[in-house]
C-alpha cells in the first residue's frame, strides 16, 4: 500500500490543534510533525488552509434494515460510501433480532450483509426479548465477537419493545460482561395509546406523528432507564436525545455522579417540527422518524448539552426509506416507515451550525463527531485521533468550501434529503479510509467490500477501575 503525505494543514484532535504534516503508510499513521518528507512514490495532498481531522464515526446507523414491512434504500455499500463522501470513515450499525430470534443468528445475518461495506464498521446488538439463550448469546458476542454494547428499544409496542423485566435482566448481564447498555428512550405504551387517540380525532397525516410522541414520552423513558441503570450501577448510553426533558434527565443524573452518556442526531440539531405540517405528504412523511423533530427551543437545549459535556456524541440514525415506501402510511401516520438519512451530511451540518456559529471549537467538533464515540465504545486510539499508530482514517476539511445539500447530488440511494436546499460552509476536500484516498474533491472512490469489521473489546467486568472510567473522564473535556 502506498504512502500518503498530507502537507501544510492544521491537525485537529479533541484536546488540541497544531500545525503539522501527516504521513500514512499501510493503513496507519506513521508520522505527525512539521516538515515531513514524502517517501519515494508517495501521494502528496496539499492541505494548506485546511484542517486535518480524524474521520467521523457515526455510532448510530441502520443500513439494509428490514423494518415496518420494507427494507431501507441504502445497504452497507451505498450507505458507507455516502458516509465516506461526507468524511465519515466508520459506522456502528445495529443488529436487531426479531422477537424470539437468537441473537447469534441475527448477528450472523448482519455480518453477511455488511461484507459489502466500503468503510470500517461495528455493531451494537439489540436485546428484544429475554431467556437464558439471550444471556448466553450476550456472553458469546462480548467475549468472542467484539461486541461491547447492547441496544434496548423502549418503544415499538407489539414489535421489538423491551419491558422493564427485560431491561433489568439485560442491563445486569451487560454489567457482568463489561458491556454498555444503550436505550431508545420513548414510552412505548404511551406512544401506542396516543397514536390511537390522535387517529380517533381524525388526524391521519404526518402531522399526527409528533402529536403521538410528545417530549414528555421521551423524558419519562429516559428517566426510567437511567433509574434502572443507577440501581444496577451500570453505565448507560441514551441514543438520539431529541428534547429538553431527556437532556435534563441526563444532566441531573450526571450531576449526582451517575455514568450516563447522551447521543444527538444532526437532524435534531438543525430541523424543527414544522416539517410535519408541509402540505405535500411526501415531504412531510420523509421526515417521519422517532423521536420526531421538535420545536426550535429543544434544538438550543441540545446544543447547550453538547457544549456543557452532558451530551457527548453525534449520529444520524441513517435509515433511508423512499417516497413509495413512506406512502404505506398515506392514510395512517403510524404506518409510515420511521427513518431519515444523513450519514453523508452530518459533519458538514454540525460544522456549519456549530463551529461557524461559535457554538463549538474545531476541537469540540472532533470530540462530538469522532473521539468521544471512539472512547465510549472502546475504539480509541485506533480510531478518533490523529496520532502515530492510529488508523489512517482521516478527513481533510476545507472550512471555506461550500455546498448546497440536495437529493440531486448526494450519494445515498434515497430520493429525499432532509437537509434539502441547505447551503453549508465547511466540507471535506479529501477523505482517507485505511490509508487510501476514497473521496477527492467530489470524486467518490469507494470500493465494495473493503470495509473491515472492527472488534470492540469489553471493558473490565463490573466496570471496576475500568478503561471506560478512564476514557470517559476526557469526554467533553476540551482545551479551547
């Protein structure tokens, strides 16, 4: 594998930024420093006036997901390729077993689907039911397969929703194994009831979706999951925090010393609930995801959570359904397949809304788009930093570059872009994955099947003096 020298840029890590060249060889960073010499035959990338940052890690995607009677438009190749075009070089996707399906059987299915991936990937595995076989499979996944996180859906009644008994059993098992429980925090019983009530009032369009999933429904579930984790003394990670109520629950728990971590989606930081009132059904339905987009006041609360260190990572929940698939809910919003895209746009939207507005420093941007995820899920320092020995997953970031986001130009296979028409300033000029240039000034060079499955080691059992405790001390702590 040839060498690449990135010359003349400003290296940005989560703790500090500095002027340096970066030299890669055989998929790793082998030197970081001033005035590096290019070996014979090396490719030289001019990064003058640009930033050199670790590639983004999206900790929440759903590629090739079978859901609500259909399957997402993006598979593991098209979805990861789109991510590379946006500077995201790794994803953590979700294995979601059907009720009563073996966790290992589902895991092997997802591993097969992911063999076409263009970028490195890992998996969270969902616990959707409980018996002794689930307990046993969790052990196999942690100890043999490199899975150190388990997902729990508190929503989707009569499908994949966990009851409290399952939460307690799974959280306890995760603690034994040194794994991180994660939760989708919405009260599924309340959502089910509210959906029926909204429909009974004759509200059948997409505007009914946020009415059936108000912020208090998310806040209640977040509080309940945090309380269960507190009693069991297990760390917990709340996915796609969308509202003040859930963000406040996390902040309160952290203030009393509990290990709670929060994830925010790029969409929830930039889009409000007015999208559901668009008279065009296709446009409104395209934004149906759970939790839904919220009124603007919630966006500012999420930004404050990221700034304060009470929220830690950013993701997309990339789960793409096209207009014809969304039309399944034409007469009933509860039947609209839930999901939106964003794996390609995440970094640019967060840079534009965060760094360009003064909400974030470049180092804080790296923390919430890459480094914190790597630390929380035990990928650091292989991923999440620009340092000797780290994987050569890098993005050269042009802070002056602009782009108008659109379904007409994105690389996702979906026919809608939730950021349609938004012009962003700050875009990737080059992306490196495994030491190869996979995106160069608009030219996507993604290769099917070269992505690697990255095992994530368990943390010490019971988290006593664990690596997690040491790593997360740095999460959110950034030098300005």
